């Protein structure tokens, strides 16, 4: 797991070396073990390798420091920060080339089936000088060209300079576990694992995109390919980018567009056996590592199941880690996690945080996150990973089951929309619900079920601030004139016309909500702590299998979300654990905003010096705060999103 950067200019510039070093240095947290650089000219194919201040000894003694090349003209530069996990030896150093083809790569992630791919290549005469998955990936590119992505199973983002073909090839994994951003204008193309790396290049503007601001206020994140900074884009999950520097054009296209074919012919017993085997295979694949592995254990079904299976696959005692809050918070999962840890004899650690920890880290969290994020659990994720990094370099997580397997309440509403709509739209029922205090989720459900159009209905289910609230809150100059909410859904729904609406929603959420919200902060907060977080439930083969299941195997009846997933879990976990009510990962933000943080959020959001004051109506924000403190409404999600936006703006717009 690493951080990658690249800069390509239309003509040779004397600041390429200093820019690529600055870009790479600012993401040191992604790879503190080693660094490396490549400088060159894409016109004549000449290049040189450089070391950095953090390069391992064998590299720093073999190559000149990148500072030696300050002021010299180049038009291409690659940078790499390494967190050494597969083949930690110097032979795994990047940027890397091989003797097959004239190609260079800077790569972030893991290819879980690299040993199998290597075996196939060796049969065809390929030789290897390292034991790294990077060299396997590079030789696979030599063999398959841009079709290489069809053969990969892993989490990855990478940049390849194909010297002979005079092109740059960039790709991001199927479900976007590993982020990648880019900026492109008439004279430079800049790529980085994080936005902050791109902004180290002088002259790249820091302008707020008001259309993306509208998206953020709707979804609590900014959907790919956009970001809140005008001109800086995300490569969407399952997409590749080709860049031709000679003609100065880029092409982004989707390489992973598998339309689920629902299989209705299998019995539940057959599905149970097939899914169980596939789940074990996925977890076994993702335990490949040359360094110690732990598990982030919440106490819920998903992380508990990952812990159980991982325990069965290793003779060593697993290390597990749980985060929670001070003892007065009743929704902690310490007891549940401790029970699982005891059941599987793990070496267990509890991490306890409070409101001061939250606020003290908020500004830094915004810096590490790159994008404002309305998920309050992101802060806790950092503290959890920070503690885990003291003992392991890799952790498995239970992330990724709720979206493809219908684990959230909104999926129940969608499956039974035609039955619920007449009840909830009844004038008397509707009036009662509208007057209910602190039940924002139910009110969203009612608004959504009033809609016949599936896209409008989905958006109402996701909405953080509705159009009325945004109109009240946004100052006129910052209101979007390009409402693209439906466009995102339509893009991911291409080819899904034959699917039932529930399966359609699960498919979209797995590529949109999951990627740009949960996986985004999962990557950024784990890498901020210099630790790799893996998501075995998002194994590409496993998801392809899940998406071929009939919807009743995902949501059976009203109560049984993740039905088959929990059925398989019975082989590993006690029944009472499976029957627990889902908690998700609740935080005390609601309580904190009413009590100990109420004054602080008012001071921050309502200050005349704040960015919120610049873009929003402080009168409306004051109304949100007062309604929340008085318990008339539950606006903790909205207030957290505004608070995170404020801290993000301080770090990225100033």
C-alpha cells in the first residue's frame, strides 16, 4: 500500500523535479518506508531514476537524490511512497521497470492473486527478479496491454508510462478502494493518490465547485468523478484513463461493467455452500502478506465473521482492535467485540475516545480526508487505525456487506415501496409523521415513497439537505444551476433495466455511496495512520456472485437483511450474535452537539470569519443548531457535515 504521483508537462520544465518531490512528500503518511522518483522526456524516451531523503539505503547509495535534478528540464516525473507489505526487500522499490517492454510503473495497492498470475507468466517464459506483486502487474501489462485490468483481483491504483507507445495508462480498482485524482489543462497533467499532492504543483487553482457543493449537501460526499475543487477529478471505480501526451488528450472509460445475471435455479442449500466457499476464498486471498495482519472488530456480524474465518486460516493468534467512546455512551460495542475476541482467542485491544479527541483531530482529519465527508465515524476510524499501526501493518475489515446484501433500512423501504406508499401518504398518517420530533430518517422515507420515479425516490432516501433546505441555506451566488443528482444514478444504472429496483439500488450503492463515502474515509484514515485496510467482502469474484443472487436471498421478508450472508455466518458464529439488532457504527455526535460541543459548533459555524459564513446563511445554520439543541429535530448529520466542510475549507481553500 502506497502513495503515487505523476506530473506530465507539454514541454520540458525546470520545476518538474521539485514539483514531483513536493507532491510525494506531502503524502509521506501513505508510505513512510521508502520513496523513489523517475524523471524523463516522453518525446525521446530518455529517463533517469532518483532517490529521496527517505529512500532505503541501497537506493540512496545507488541513485542521486532528486534534489540534484532541481532546475533541469524534464517533461515527465513519477513519484512513489512505499508502505512495504509484499516483498519488503529493496527489489520491491518503485517506480519499477522490468526487462519486458520499456514500461515504468508507480503502483498503490495489492494484487491478491499475484502468485497465480506469476505462475502463469513463468509458464510462458517470463522471469522475475523480485517477489513483489508490482513486478507481476508490470509484466501482465507487457503481456495483455490495457486489457490487464480484466485479469486483476485486488485493490489498486497505478500509473504506467509506456515509453515505446508514448502513452500513460492509469487505472483504479473495480470498487475504488484505492483513490486516484487528476488535474488536466492545456499544458499539464497531474495525478496523485490524494488531492493535496496535486495542489503542491504551483499554479493549480483552489476554486470551489458550486455544483459539487450542491452534491455534497445532498449526498454528504461528492460522487465521482467530481470533487469540491473545480478542475480536480476522481477516476471513478472500475475505470481506466489513457493519456496521449503527443496529442495532449485524455480518455476515461469504464472497464468493469458487468451486468448481473440473476440465477434463480439454485436451492438455498446450494447457495449456502457456494457462498460459504467463495467467502473463505476471498478472506484467504486477502491474508496474503509479508508483514503481520490484524482485524478491525466492531462486534457486528460482518467483522465478527471475518475474524472467525481469518482465525481458522492461521495458526497464530489474531490481533483485533475495537474503538468506542467513554463509558456513558450506551451504544458502544466493546462488550460484543470482547465476546468475539474471547470466542476466537484473539489478542484484543480497545481504543477509547471522547469529544475532545474528536474536535482536536477534526482539522487534521479534514486535511487527511482531502474531501469533506459527512460520516462522523471517520474520526473514530483514524484513532482505531492509529492504535492498530503500533502492532500491525495490515488490517482486515468487515466493510462492504451492507450495500450488496441489503443491510440498511432504506432497502426495506425500496423493496416494499408499493405497499408502504399508500399507508404513509395517507393524509392523517403523513400529518402525524411530519410533526414527529427527531425522526429525520422516517421523514426522508415518507418523502421518498411519495415518488413514482425510482431515481427521485432513491435521492430522497439519500438526501442530507433537501432542495428546500439548500435554497434556504446557500447564498444566491453559490446555488447550483446544474442539478446532476439523477445523472449519477443514471450513469451507474446503465444496462440495469431488467433488474428489480432493489437489486438496482444495491448495484448503484456498491459503486457510488460505498466508494465515495465509506471506502473513501476508510482509505484516507487508515493511510493517515500508515496502515493498510483490506475489504475481503469486496473481493471481485465474491461481489459478482452476490450480485447474481435473487433479491430474496439478500432481503427476506421485512426483517432479514443480509439473509444468505447471515445464514452462512451460522457456521461460524453463535445464534444470539446473528440476531442482534444492527448498530452500524453510531457515534455520540448527536449528544455532543446538544451538550458539551453545542457552544463550540456555534462559535465555529457562525463566526463571521468562517467559510460557512461566506457560502451559507448563518441565520439558517443557527436555526439548525437551535432546533437540534432543543431536541425539536435531529440535525446531527447536517451539522457534522457543515462542521467538516468548514475545517476542510480552512485547509484546502485558504
